[in-house]
């Protein structure tokens, strides 16, 4: 899409296209209507990141149709989140799809080469948080980031986290994504150790009074550590996306 607009502007500069005709060409049909989906073909131009497909609730046929339309519109890389192994297997029969089962997502066209200003560090409280962490990891990697993972370093054994102080406090670490369920204390601990932004992700891991992640969510929102922002429960994609935006802000 950016290339198309650049070509239109070049035509205007060279006098081959009027300003009025150029405006019409840019504004005309900034989406593709498939009946069951309206694909936002201008999103990459507006925001720098093309539309991502949320796979949950969509049939294999619908996902296939959306991917095909995106490819025909010139989108080279496509991220599909929340897809089951069964849907991924069916899609792979006709689409070149890299599927990451633990993160429940697929990538068409490969990940972007890292071009951020530093690295993103992902830490989890426990092994049970890894599916959410893997969604964040592959999202950030897809968007062109160097990403490092440190798993199972929760507050029940704080020495595990403290053994990674070099990575946490490294000048090259520009964002930390802290992922935890239960009481969600990991984000506050990390927030008190690092000088970079921390994105907290509450997970639905925990027993009854964890209320499916609400306990961790409220703990993270009420953290007394500075520099912490919080995304929705189990939203690894949102954390990876936000971390990528931060890691692409130049000084």
C-alpha cells in the first residue's frame, strides 16, 4: 500500500496526475469487502503495521479468504493469532504457514528482520504462563524485534529472577514484558528493578479466588512500582505489539 501511494505521489510530482485524481485514488475503497470481513488495507499506511487476523471464532474458510485477500492486496507478512492446531493444519494445505502451537498463532511470509533500538525481555512467573508469553514473543518477533525469554522466575523463588539482573538492567533492554497469574506480584518486583518501561500481563492461571486472572489484573493495576502499564488478561498479543512500538521509538 505504501508503494502504491508513493507511485501516486510521484505521478503528481511529475505532472502525470492531478491533485484531485490523486486524492480520489488514495481515498477510494480503503478496505476490501468479503461479505464476512472488511479488510483494512490502509492500516499499514496509517499505523505502520498491517492488519492482524484474530483467528478465534473464525472458520478455516474465513481465515483462508482473509489471508488470500491480504496477499492479493500486497501484504507480504500476515500474523494470525488464536488458531487451533486443527485450523492451522487445514490452512497449511493451501497456504505457506509457520505455526507455533504453544503460542497458538501462525505467520505467513515470515517475521520482519529486527530493526528496533534494543531488545524486548519477556519474563514469566511460572511455566503455566508460557502460552501467553509465546504469543507475546512471536508477536514481537513478527514485528521486527530482538526478543529474549526468561521463564519461571516468579516471586515464590525470588532468587531465580535476581540471577538475571544483568539482562534486566542491561542498557540494551528497552522494554520488559512481565507475565504472571496467581496474585500477579512479578510485575511490581520487575518494575522496582529496571529503568525501562514494563508491560504487565495478567494471566488466567490460578485457583478459585484468582477469578480467572482478575486478581492478577487488579494487583498489577494497583502496583506501587512506577513505569508499569497493564494489558488485558492473557493478552500476549497486545503486550508484544505495545512493546514493539516502544522498541521502535528513536531517541
